[in-house]
């Protein structure tokens, strides 16, 4: 007659250990995936907001450029030049127009107005929207960072 222990059905300790390990590995991978998705969503939201803020500036500059606006200084996209940069908060409102970022600034907008040499009457508008405390290369070259938005528009003067 078989004993009660031999007749009992169930899981061995090895099977339980293997199942628990598989579950822990799967949950760890899922947690990592959620973190990556959250960071991607935050980056996309920042980039979209930067593009909207830049487009708003292009739309504000276009009528001014159509009246034959003077060209901006050559390095307005590389440094904060008074009159060619401002600071915007998270909601898209201008919070400062000086060259130093106020504490509530979420974005820095720099813009340039350049006549197109090949075509009389055509003006190139460029707007760069970035973080107010960005890193620039000491050589003067501009470094693109995640969340930066550059918008370029051609405007025909007189129309």
C-alpha cells in the first residue's frame, strides 16, 4: 500500500523557485519598460511644447518681416542678444526679455531675421527654442540637445 506522502500531488521546491525567478525577471523587465516609456513621453511633450512656442514667435515675426525688417546681428542664434531673445514659461507666456533667465523660465527663444541674398525681398526667419540653461560648445558651435526646436520660415517682404 502506497504511503500518503508518495500519493500527494503538488509542486516541488525547485519548481516554485523557477516560477518565482521567472516572475521576478518578467516584472523587472516590465518596470524598465514603463520607465523608458515615461521618459519618452516627457521628451515628446517637451519637444512639442518647444515647437509650439517657436511657431508662435514665427507668427509674431512674420508681419514685422513683411514690412522690410532690418537684419539681425549675425550671432543671435548662438548667444542671448538683447532684442532677439526672450524667456517663456510652461504655459507659453513671455516671462522675461533680458539676456538672463528668470527663475520661472521654461524655454529660451532666440531668433534671427536674415535677408536672402539670392532673392530680393525674401527674408529668412529662424527661431531656436531651447532650455534656458543650455550647454554651448566653447568654440561657438551650437550643440543640439533633446527638446530643442528650430523653426525656419521664408517670408516675402511686401506681401
